[in-house]
C-alpha cells in the first residue's frame, strides 16, 4: 500500500509522527509552498524566506535519506495544500494520506472535513509527539478545574519530565519558580554576546530573490537574512546560546535596551516552532548547563519555564478552547490598529524601538511584545482580531496555536482572565524601570496630564477609569483604584481628558 505523507512548514523534524509511521520504500512525502498559507496574513519577508528555505533544505535531507519527495515550489502557483496533495494523488494513486496534526484550527478543520472527499482517500491525523503534553493529557489536566493557571500546569510538567527535580521529587533549589530573580535592569554589563549569524547558501539566496519579487509589499526587511535554516545550524544556535547567553538570561530576561535588540535572549523560538529544534532537548541543554555549573539556577529555570511551562500551556489552551476562543473580546476592544504598528512615525521611543526591531529582525523579545506594543494596544482598546493578525504576520516564530493565546489572553485580556488573572496594563513607569528608552524619549515619563507627558501614563489611567466596573473589586487591582480616587479631582479630570484625546487620536502619539 502506498501513501502520501504531508509535511508542513512547521514540522521540519525527522522524528515527526507521520514520517515514523510511513515506509520510505513505498510512501511519498509531499511538501508545498502555497499561496493560501503564505498570504492569509502579510507575513514578514524574513519569515517567508526562513520557512521556504528551511522547507527546501529539509526536503533535500529527506531525499538523501531515501525518501521520495514531491516538492512544489511557490513558482508553481498552487493555491492550497490540498491542491498539492491532489496533484500528487493523481500521479501516485495512494490509498491513504498521513499527516501529523497541524497547529491551526482553520487548517485542521479543512483536513478533517473537506480533504477526504476532495482526495478520495482516507486522511489520517497523528498526534504531534514533538510536544511534551498531548491534547488528551492537557484535557485531563484541565478537567474540573475552576482556574487553568499555568503555574500549576508547569509544576506537573516538571514532575513528569524530571527537569530540574531532585532525586526526592522536589524542585531544585527548593522553589518551582525564580521569576522574582528575572527582573534586573540592564546597565551595560556584562557585555551582550553578538547575535549568531548564518550566511545564506544558494538555496536561501534563491528563496530570498523569490520573496523580494513576490512579497516586497509586506512589512519588514528581507535583508540581511541571518537565520539558521537546517537542523545542524539550529543545534549550533542552541549551543551558542547555552555557552554565551544563558548564564545571564535569568537576570535580564525582562530588560530592554536601546543599544542591544537581543540582549541575552536565545532567539531559538523560530527554530523550536518550525521543528528544527525539539523542546525536550532544548530544555535538557539548559538543565545540563546548570548541573555543570555553567549557568545559575534562575537562568536555567526561567528558560525552561518558557518552553516546558508556557509554550506547552498555551498550546493546550488553544486546542482546548478553540474555535470559540478566537471570538472572545471581554473588554469590547474594537478600535483600529494605529499605523505606527506598520512603521508610521511615533515619538514614543519604546514603541519606535520595538517596531524597528520587529521590522529589521522579524523578532522582538517577550517583554517588548507584551509590555510595549501589547500594552499600548490594550490601553488604546485596539480590535482584538487586528492586533492578533499583526502579531501573526510580523514575527518569524508566530503560528496561531502559540500566538493567539498570547495575544488574545495575555496582551488583550480578551478571554476575561483565563491566562492572566489581571490585565497586563502598565504606565510609563514600567518601561522606565526595565529599560533606558525613557532617557532618550520626546515625552516626560514623570508626568501624565501635559502635552509632553508619556502617553502611556494618561492611557493607563484612562484604561483603569473606563473599566472601573469590571476591575475595581479585583483583589489585585483594588489598591490601583484607591490611588486613582485619592488623586485631586481636577488632576484626574485632566489625565482622563488627555487619555481620551490619545485614544481618539492615536496618530498623534
């Protein structure tokens, strides 16, 4: 019996379930660069270059291993993945199609509901075993719980995996979480490691030319392109991070700097989410660095928490709550996304730096995403679907299963508090505390009501005021409302008026 094995662009792993279930002697792998997946949001050019190049390199690797591969490059003009399978099916006459479950509800539903009839053969979906928590395991964990808090999920994952656990079954260091030790401001020392760059090979250069021709109208710089595009290169990037950045990652993982876009961040999420790295091996590398005395515990734990805890958790939430999850908008946020997100000028230094880094690198670290561009969208009340589409488009590591819960839940509080017990709303004081952005900004971070006051200050209090009915009795926000009420009434009025103006005129930011 011959089968087709569809491998998606974020499934570039030799250990993929569908490849393990297939027979390279008689089955055919299908891979395709199709217009539907490349353009349903205006993906950053670097994201498309990475995806197409990594796919082409993976197809070449499979052929070297003896697989028959039907590869459809973008120039063939296929509209959808199903079109690619139909073309291969016409040539190969398979009895079945094997697919490792994808990471997006939209595509998953097409595979289940439409593809079997279109292809005329059964479509079998297999569990994606690259993840450390299956859909069924997450459903069992979530069943009967009033609150689906990541911290409790993370503890169970630590126990199950054995990562950073003692022989007695206790967390190393006597604590599950060292988050309180991950909030230092970066003052210029120690020196940040230079980002690791990989020179484009002929395959990548060919893809880059294609992307410049087809997607030059998309937001983002196509060059320089320095990403890893093979597993070997991704493993090199992992080793480079462990040796050169992990020792200081814990202290400075929430810091931001005018002079260093990447600081001590790993830049590995793009490789993890595409399959070039596996989550367990990545966590084990960090754990081993701590056990070898090469990195402190707060660094190893903070890094592992992002992968073993948060990454697995948001995937579980996505599949547990979709499709209704994508429709939630608890704060009734519906204002248009301001043009500054697409590079229009702004005098807010924190925002201009985050957007610049995004345009240049197709990357910004989690605090820039959550507390700069995300915080601004929350305070302005930007339409949830618009900011979701923006994050999905502009970051090279963004796939819906990981991006939607982060944006809808953590950034916009649109799920009513499922992911975060309170909104991640902040004034300019947070930016001042965690960065040097404010020192070179047009606005004054110490005032709220003046024309040159940091916009985040007035917007913060405007947000607090307009959502008073929802949050004033929240135990973690009661003090904020007491502080608001203690302000001089005239000052409150002037702050609210400035916030109202900014909400109505975001082009003035």
